[in-house]
């Protein structure tokens, strides 16, 4: 049995559903050149599953380490002046 020509490719609606986003967001990402690679056949847009996976892997961000006390500004360290919620500076009238 021959393989389907577009096997491994998904239409824009299915790709948006898989990424939990909208087709409009995919269009915007394409326009800004930050989205996954796509192909266009006539007016229809398709995304190759492997290319979307590669794009996702390339988009991963490493977790940011939490700042230690030595890296915090003095005002945020224990004993330094602190912001007190609810207290406002006097307004000049």
C-alpha cells in the first residue's frame, strides 16, 4: 500500500490544536518569523510534525537559577530598608 503524500504533515488547524493555540497565533508567529516552519500548497498551510518538534526543542529555555542573598540588592536583604505595602508617599498638593 503506498504511503500518503502528505503523511507526517498536519493542517494549520490541527497544529494549532496540538500546540494549544489558535490559527491566528500561528499566522502571527509566522509573520514575525518566530513560529515553526510551514509549507503552503495553494491557500492551505501545513506543518511537518518533525519540524514542529524540532522548533519546540530549539525554543526551550533553561531554568533560571534563583538569586542568592549575595546577589540581591541591599534593600532586599534582611535588615535593609523594605517596601511596606499600604503606605503611600505624601502627595504634594
